[in-house]
């Protein structure tokens, strides 16, 4: 008679199926801790499927197409979404059309396609006039930060940079009478304008430009300087000119330029936010400058501090001062804060609270006597600062438990030090 035994047959959804040998006449598998035997392997697989439940389909990303050199993949089974690497980021959209639009926006970097130049038809020799215009991209949108080269009869006379709107302007004057061809160029795009310069008798200086300078930011209430120049048609400073200074449309000072046309005013602003400063000359010409005023954090969180130390030690004997700093109302420990230590006004150094608000400082005192130990938290950020001190000398009895002083932030502890007799 042949030997009978179970032999590995196959694996179905992670569960091993064995067959009865010789044969096969039956199939067996461990299902939910029980050894189950069926004559049909398909019947046994059905039992495994019933136990494991419906099999989830595998999900994965699969190549879909390529748009302008960038591969697009779709989520399978589905598709229910499309993804692509755009500028180093994996971007997913439900609509492939929307994803293709994002690829187009990434690849179609704005480029200069047109420039315009504007200037008066005529001007007197030596009298400033303004050359201005716009630089536009292929979407007819202004391009900021573009360098514009300005020419007079083919000779470069200066460069300027467009504002964020694509607009540029440049004050200019020509001393030689005649017809002059002005040109503005950005990248390889150009535009032209003729101007007739006529001879003219010198005229007295008049205000044609005012400038304003100030820091881009300052703390609320902190002093800063507003300054600038008042210039004439020859780009020279005009002395003795009155300049009106405003903040968000409200006048805050009137100043007078010195002989060089320079003015300045030391001032401060107490309200946080973005403020538009303006300097207006007597002629009505003005200039603006934005400044951001930042408010300091408000310390409004009451705190409490405890202190503990031995009741008596010998002179120069090392001992520890310890305690806890925490929020008074919630009892939450305050970590990473400096604690100053002293005895009768003499410094013993400082320590820093740990993650649980505890501090520990090893100190020693060389002199005999009864001293008042102090631990002090000076406040930081939102935590309140207190300058209240405990000046009274505590008597000789031991002080082994922590003294808790309600309210920020100083506690005192008397320590008796006995000298040699």
C-alpha cells in the first residue's frame, strides 16, 4: 500500500493549499484556524474567498500620454485622475485637459513681444520732459522688472526698469536743437518717436520732481527718518522749498529743504500695518513710499515661580537652588526660559528651565550670615514681567519645601550659612 501524505499544491490569496497524495483525491487549507478539506480545489478557493471577502483591485499609476514633452499618467483602475511632474512637483487633476493647461502655463514663460514709447512732440532745449511707455508680453500683459534701453538719434542715453504693471518712465532733456529720433528697446523689440527740440532762453528753476526715502519696515513707536530731494527742471536741488509729509493721507509734518534741496524728518508711527508715506512739494508734485509697521508681541500671560534650597550650609559649600516656572492660570510648565539667581542683591548666575519648567542651579556662598536667595524671571514674549522683589530676611528655621509666590515673577528664600568658630 502506498504511503499517504499532504503535499503543497498552490497558494490562493496568500493561503497555502495542499493536496492529498497519492491522488489527488482531496484538497486542504487552514482557514480561520480550522483545517478545511474539500474534494474540489475550486470549492476550497471559494471558501477562502468567502472568508477573506471581495478582493480589492490593485491601484497604480499608468502611462497615458505625453503633452509637450511632459509625460501624463492616469490612476488605475479608472481613470479617475491624471498626474504629471510639473516644475519638480507631482500635480494631480481630475481632468486631463486641466492638467494639460497647467503644463502649457508652466512652459509658456512670458516673453517681451511689444514695447511702446511716448514723448511730447516738442520741447525746449535743456528743459526736461518725460519718456514713457509699456512693455507687454505675448498675452498683452505688462511685464515688470524689464530693462528698457533709451536712445537719442541712435546713441544710448540711459536705461530704466519697468514697474510691475510693465510701465516705465524716464525724465530726460536734450540740449541740442533739432529733430531727434527717440527709441525704446527691450530685448529685441523696439519702438520710435520723433521730438523737436527748440532753442529757448534759460528759465528760472521750477520744481519738477520730488523724491522720498524711508525704511521698508519699522517697529511700532520706533523712530525712523523720512528724507528726500526737491529737484528743478535741470535736476538740481531747490533750497527753501516747503515739503508736506503725510501718512495714509493725513498730514503729519511740514519741512523745508536745505540749500541742496534736501529735506528730512525724524518721526514714528504707533499703528501697525502698511502705511503709505507721501511727500508733496509746493508745486503739487509728489512721491510716495510704503513702510510696514510691526507691532511688538504683547506680554499678557501671568506666570508663577517656585524656589527650594537647603536650610543651612557651610561657607563655600556647593548646594542646589531649584524650582518650577509655570503659567499661573493653567499650571502649564514654561520651558527654555532664563532664571536669574542672587542673594541679597549679589548675583549667583542664571539657569534655564527644562521641558517640564524645572530649573536647577548649583551655587555656593563664601560668607557667613543669613541671606535671602532670589530666583527671578524677567518675562519674555507673551509672558508677563514683574519687578516685585522679596526683600525681607527670613529667619533661621529650615526651608525644605518650595515657596510659591503667586504672580510674576520673583521669590525669596532665607539661607543660614554658619562660619567656622
